[in-house]
């Protein structure tokens, strides 16, 4: 199955230019072919190609992705110094089915700027490859303290994964999360003591991800795998 992305498919009934080019010139689809499209908002569309100049489409069938009973996960994570590792992390988080990603600016960050256009391109590609109907929201860098303040009053279960044994934390497999989860993952140098203390003060719960010291992107995978498969 080849999946195409058209966020305004219902209104425009055609593929965006880059998707149309890939469909017609690369994959050699032509008039009369049936293709599968997602709007990134939870729906799949089976469409017939009406012409190849603008890749106009006729919607034949619409299906909506079933809402699963898994957690809704908003992962706040410090970007890695190596941009390729962050790219890989975004790709894998989308494959897991992440709902929202926010990039954190922390005391120990070595990267202080994000290319959101690139992040969204990676997310779209991963969504199509993994045949998902929902494109996660990706938020630009925000200061750690501002993120904690903004989310401290919502009804999500709130966690901060850190390595500092001087603060309270429990193993991730002993947590009893609600269906909605906020979880913070720090930079390569971990969160500062001040950041951990502030998060705990605001109602976040400290969690450990096992005995190994994990890379940022590996920690993000560990959190996703736990909350989506337990």
C-alpha cells in the first residue's frame, strides 16, 4: 500500500504539488488508478485519479482510523547535538504513534535551534511509511521552565525521566499512568538539579528507565514503548 498525504483533501480534492509529482511522475499512476490518501487528521480516503495535470481526485470511500485504548502521549524532549539523531528520533516516534512532540531548551542543551519544516517533512514521511492516519503535532523549542508551567495544571499524568539519584524516582514499570501522559526527556547531560526540583515541585513524578545510561533518543523510545504497549 502506497499512502499519500493531502491535509485538505475534502476541500480541494487533489494532491499537493510534491505528492502529485511523486504519484504521477515517479510512481507512474494515471487516470483511473485508485490511490490511498490520508489527511493526517485520522481519516483514510480511497480516491480515483481524474486527471494527471493537477492530480485531481474523486473520493470513492472514506474510513476513519479507530481510536485505540492506548495512552495519548505528549513527549517533551531536548534535541540531540547530532541533528541526524533527532531526525531518527522523530521518525521512530511517529512510527510508534506519538501524539505530540515538544522540543525543550534546557540548561545542558547543546542545540538551541530547530528546523520545524524539516521536522514536519520527516514526520509526514514516517506517517505515510507506517500507514498511519494521524500526523502528530510538533512544537518548536520552548524553555524547560515554561513547558513545565504550561502543562502543570492539565489533567495528564506527568513524568520527568532523569538520572539523578538524589531525587525521588521510581521505575517506569511501576507507574500507573492515566490515558493522557506528559513525559520529559532531557539532553545528553541530563536535566540540571534545579530543573528536576522545579518539575517535582510542579507535580511531575520522577521516573527511571532502568540501570543503563541511555542516549536521549533511546530514552524517548523506551518511554514510547512502555506507554504504548502496556
